[in-house]
C-alpha cells in the first residue's frame, strides 16, 4: 500500500535523524509534500 511506503520513508528518516542528531521534521514534511504533491 502507498501509505505504507510513506510510513517507511518517514521511519527511515527518523532513524537516520536519531543517529545523526539532526532535525527530522523538515525532511518528513518534504517527504509528505513529495508524496501528496502539496
């Protein structure tokens, strides 16, 4: 399902951010904007 792909992207970003200690909200919102063309 498409929603699951989006969730996996967000999950990957969150995991990366925990490792790198950077802010993840910008990346997550850009992924969501990409997927839904906001």
